[in-house]
């Protein structure tokens, strides 16, 4: 049975759910946002108001199960680590619901988000900077078409800078259906 992937923009009503996910043992070592609800609520409200990024909740068959941040590299701390083009986008993600872990959803979800980011015609590169210790996510990014570039020291983590170029992505996934 084909399962449907979907995304919707996050709203302030999602703060409790995302805070719960930030406190999951498979999330907090890499996101470092297992903070009090009050502090997280402030952080989340600032993130929602930040015009250089858009927050999403990812869904499988309309069941909310993941959190996404799509951002413009220009104006982000990451722009200091390579020569960013004006339309480069970045992506952060986490699978929040434990029932969806290890079930093969991360790659199709990532592929769908990157495909969505490339719908912005001037974007020719999507970047990621997963925590260097997060071998599972680095593997998923590589499967999706991201290439490791270099380790980078960000304010909140040691990360692996990775690039996904439009032409490589389109070649890799040209015959792939959008679902799972």
C-alpha cells in the first residue's frame, strides 16, 4: 500500500508537540533543545517569526510525526562556512514519533522536502549540517543525494556540511514516485 507524505506549516499551536519531541532521547543529543517548556516556547515563537526560515510538520497519511526547518542560507550562521549563493536553502529535520523510527520513512520524507525546496527555481543547492555524531542521519542525507563537504564547528554542535545539487538530485530521483 502506498503511503502519502505531506507537510504543513507549523503554528504556535504546535509548540507542545515539538517540545515533547525535543525531549525524546533520540532527539535531544543532536538538537540540544531539551529545555523548560517556557524557554522552548520563547525559542519556538522566535523561530516561527524568523523570516529566513519556515517551520513544517511532516506527516505520513495525515499523521503528524516529524519536524522540519527549511531556511535560506544567507542570513544563517552557515553562510560563514562556504560561499553561499543567494538562493541556497538548508534543511533540518527530526522524526519525533518513536513509532516511525527505523521504519524507512526518513529518506522518502527528506526526498519530498528537498524536491519541494527545488520547486523554487533559482535554488540550485540544498545544504544540511547534521551533527557529526548522527551517523544515521548522515547516511540518510547521502542516500538522498547529499555529498559530504567538510566538518564545521557551529555554535551549538560539531557538524558535517553537506550539499545536494539540483542536477544530481534530479538525476538520482527522476523516475522515483513521490510516496513511500
